[in-house]
C-alpha cells in the first residue's frame, strides 16, 4: 500500500503522524484514504477538489505535473512539497 508523507502543517490534524499507509491507485485516492483516517485533511490539502496552490506532489521522488490524477503503485511514496517558482 502506498505511503503518504504528511506535510508538517497537516500533522496536527493527523495526530502528529509523519507518514501514513493509505489505499489508492492515484494521488487523489490516496488523499481520500488519508481523509478517511483523519477527517478534514482532504479539504485542507485539496480545497475545491484541486491541489492547494503553491503545493507540488512527488511520487517516488519525481515531481509530477499530473497532480492528483498521478497513478501510484502499492510501493509508492507520496510527498507534498512547497512549489518552487523561479524567474
């Protein structure tokens, strides 16, 4: 089952957990699984059904432009990071 690493600002809503084993075959399903375990995390991470602005998602150490629709495997690691802008 995928492992989702909880962003520091969400940890108080997840009983301080840094990492949670979740169900799902996409990032969205993984976040929904996290929300089933810790209600309210979905809305904080994905208001209006979209990834919060300024947040990037990595799956297996690769930043993905597919965001919530990115497929994950049972061995995947999912991280949420502040997006880095440049100019």
